[in-house]
């Protein structure tokens, strides 16, 4: 999995998490907004992880 694939995964996770959080809170379905919040957290942690685990930081 390349750097671009990881950034794409992070974007997709963050983009899908927002409707889940919104629908989960308005419909009072706790499972949905918890899953959305977890997806948001994981999506937000992927870019720093990619940066700190890169073999050559100047290549990013």
C-alpha cells in the first residue's frame, strides 16, 4: 500500500464518518455515531502515521 493509497483511505474514512455521526446523533442511534467517531479518529491518525513511518521524509 503506497502513500497515496493511505491518504486516500484516510480521506474516505473521514468523509464517511461525518454522515454517520450526523445521522447517529439525530436519530439517537448510539452505535452509528460511535462507529463514525472511531472512523474519524482512525482517519485523522493515518496521515501523521504515514509521515512518521516514512523511510525518506523528503519524498513526501
